[in-house]
C-alpha cells in the first residue's frame, strides 16, 4: 500500500466513527477505490480518490467512472468524488455530499 492509501484508510475510519452517529455511513471498496456510502434516503456515495485526481465528472479516469457506474447500479442516486486531502481538511464537505447536498 502506498502512503496515501494508508492515510486514506485512517481518515475514512475516523470519518465513519465521527459522523456515523449522525448518518448511517458504511465503508466500502468499489472498483479498487475506497468509498463512503450512506443508505439514507435515495442513497449516496463519496468515492475517495487520489489527492491529485480531479473531482469533476468530465475529468474522471476510467477507475473512478467504473466505480461510479457500479455504485449507481446498486441504486445509489448521488455519487460524488472526493480525496484524502478534502476528507482530512474539510470533512463537512464530504458529509454534505453524503447528505446529497453537494
């Protein structure tokens, strides 16, 4: 595992522990990427990609696109992309995305 993957795993664990009291959050892995999934409402997911990967859909790489397709195929209405930097520095953005507000 690379350094950023180890750090990402820790951030995801802490995020799920901290925000899980307010929202049903599950940790998942899809298409080789770590994912935070919320099953409340229509369902949402935040794919946690590499910190240098772009978040906007028009710049998703094949791995991210594949993960998003699989997540939508599971019935999750809102799928977004984030990264370890955002998860570390501004986790409320990820929380809002899981609420479907981003």
